[in-house]
C-alpha cells in the first residue's frame, strides 16, 4: 500500500527554482465560472506560461494561476512594491478580458 503523507495546503514553495523570497504584497483575482471544456487555466497561462512570464517581464510582478480541477480558478499577483503590484494587476485584468473575448 502507498501510505504516503497527504499534501499540506499552503506549505512549501509552489514555484520552481526555489530561493525566491516571498512577496510582501499579494492580491487574488477570482475568475468567472465557465465550462470546464473551455480549459480556462491553460488559456490564461498561455503556451508554456508565456502570458504569466510576459506580465512578470513587463512589471516585475509574480503571477500564477491557482485552483485545482473543480475549484474556481484564481489569478494571484504578488510584488514587493505597490506600484509593481498595481501594474501587474492591470495587466492580469487585461489578460483575463482577452481570454473571455
């Protein structure tokens, strides 16, 4: 039997690369519920997460898509600076709009 430990929620680092300091400011954008066949998560991320990388490159804000299958999808934006967070949020909102067009 595979009696392994269950995943603890919120513990450890979700991102690859490690050594990233946790961002001081964080904001969560909830996305509209939609048909699971629409594959919202991957549409928001883009191919190889290109959309999320683009926002990071442009603004310095970290962006990631949160929410398992069957859960509402959310976009988390984090930064160490309010101006960076605001720009990241603005771009994230534009991204969401373009996905739902």
